[in-house]
C-alpha cells in the first residue's frame, strides 16, 4: 500500500467514525505519542521527544475541549485531563519518564473504560432489536 493510499484510508476512517470512535482514536493517539516521547527520552533525542509529547499534549487538550460540561462526569474528566496535561508538561520539560508513566497509565485506563462502554452500548443496541 502506498503512502498516499494509507493516508487516504486514515482520512476516510476519521471522516466516517462516530464520536465514540473518534474519542477512542484520540486516546490511542495520545498513548502512542507518549510512548514515542518516552522512547526518545531514553535515546537522548530531546527534539523528537519534545515533538511527540507536544502531540500528546495537543490530543489531551482536544479531549478536554470536547467535553460536554452539562454532565457531572465531564467535570471529573476535566480534572483528570488537567492532571494528565500537567504530567505531560512536567515530563517534557524535565525529560523525565516518571510523570509520563503516570499520564500513560491514566490514559490507558480511560481508553480501556471507554472501549468497554462502547461495547456495552453496542450489546444493548443489538439486544433491543
């Protein structure tokens, strides 16, 4: 598959995704970029680690901005996202993996919980048909 075909496929995946799938993609992206940032810190490549961690930060900012504050859970998520963002900034500035591991663990838990919720909703939809 050529690079252009892969990009087209990714673009189509995003454009046809539900809001729930897009949120899952954001979690996956943040996790991926934190892992890339950690790897580059270990390899002493500060430029690449900074770029990856900035992408992770941008994703967390997007997750935070997409919250519907009419719901109580959104207030809780906002606090969590703010904490994760703080850890990402700390890890990026200090080039320290420990705060990145904290952020990573939280995002992995959120992603896993989100996946479970999506599966439960899907099961409920099929059961009601």
